[in-house]
C-alpha cells in the first residue's frame, strides 16, 4: 500500500480507513475509505512496513527529507505507540480541541473518538529551550543526544499549607551586614514560626536569633519587627546589593508562601531558592520539607537539561520541584510543579 504526499499530510486510499484508522487510531477519515495521515504517522507506518512507499520514497528517504525536529517527534511517537497508546497530532483536523502541544495521548484502549485525553505531549530536543508560557499542564518529552527519552510532567500548582502562628509585635532587631540580629526574641518567633536560627545553637550563652534579610524584610513589613533607625527599604536595599532584582523576586515569592500558611527556608543545600514546609507546629517536632522552589522571572525559557537536573535532585531528596514564575508588573506568581513520568 502506498501513500501520496499532500502538503503536510499523506493521503492513503484503498481500505485505509478500516485498516489504519478504525482498527489502530491512525489519521483522520476522508471521503470513502481514504484517510489523511500526519507526516509522523505516515513515517511510523513506513517504519513498521504497513506502508510500502510515499511518492516512491521508503522510510529512509522519507525520514531524511523532513525538517529539523521531525526525528525527535518520530522517536517520541514510536515510543508511545510501543507502550500501547494511541495518539494523534495536537491540531485540527486530527484533534478538535488543540492545546498547543505536539501530540494528544489517549488512555490505553481509547482513541480519538472517545474524547478522553491522558496526556498532552510537547517534544523537545535536549539542546532547545522552552518558553514558560508553553508549559501548562503538559508532558515534556525530552529527546537527548543519544536518542533516549525523558518524560517530565508539568502541572499548574497552588501551594497551600497549615502552619498556624500568632505573630508577636514590636520585636526589636539590629540590621547587620547581611542579616538581622534579634536579642532576647519571643520564643514563638522561632519555635512556632520557624523564623531565623539561634545564634550559636540552643546551648549558647546569649539568647539571640539571626534572621535572614528575606525574613527580616517580611517581618518588618508585617509590623512584627522594629529595626530602629533602619526600615524595610533599608533591608531590601541590602539584599539587592548582593542579588540585584533576584532578591525582590525571592521576597515576593517568600511573602506569597508565608501568606499561604507555608514556611519557606533557604534551599541553598539543594541548589534551590527555598525548601518549604507545609505544616509546622514546633521546631522540636519538625518533619521533612515538602517542596523545593526555584524563583524565576516571568517569561523565563527553560533548558531541558536544567529541568531534568532540578527534578532529579528533588526526587532524590523526596521533595516536589516547584518553579515560581514572578511577574511584578501584573502582581502575579505562576507556580509550576515538574516531576518525572513513566507513561
């Protein structure tokens, strides 16, 4: 059986509708028993030997004549087919509700006519970048330089915690070089709110609490911390001196997490901006942090290699990897959770 190339699709006649579409979910129906295949569907049928040729070209010639990125899409398509899934191009007329990806994957045993979608898949080469606007409830299939495929599940996320804390007021602090020192702090500030670190540990001679500049800026803005001659802006300027605009982004994300009853602490040991606890009752009975958060500007373009690295690290320490995309012009933060997926 042969096919005929027509623009960005391949027409196949004969009993193609019964043989390929109705029985195995390839293509979309045309008049009579003919179907139209997308180029990647046609390549897969050539590869399997179900089609003999397209305009006289076999699989080798057809694959070699395609545009950049086609080989990666073919590899992902073939892999998902081998895993037992039917899938279709994420565009009309193959799929009536396009979502901007490359493929729509249907649950096992289902096809385009059933209306159920298991995954929307976006294919990415290891060396490309992906704008964050294109990452919304999609599975990114990353094809590396050795043609192995890593699937990353990207979901919109809403951080939410259960940390309850009655903040004191009028706590006096002193702005030092890159932190704030609180002498004789009220016990709940650290014990229940998990702010700061005791100076020299709990057995130290002096009762003092060290606050990061982020913690201090937040607490001062909330009216909890009194910095004497300094103010919130002085703390923020000190932070900008070391981080530039990234300090402002981290402060907005820090504030958002605290306002959602979560406790962000530094994620330095994990290569992230924050590790985040969802439910803190007492520092003496502190569980594991649940999230790793990396703060990025809105419009950021993700490198698949960096995504894979962050996700692998978070998985290794039993945490969820979350990206906070900060857009100060709209006063919004977009939260994306990314995890490894085995289809």
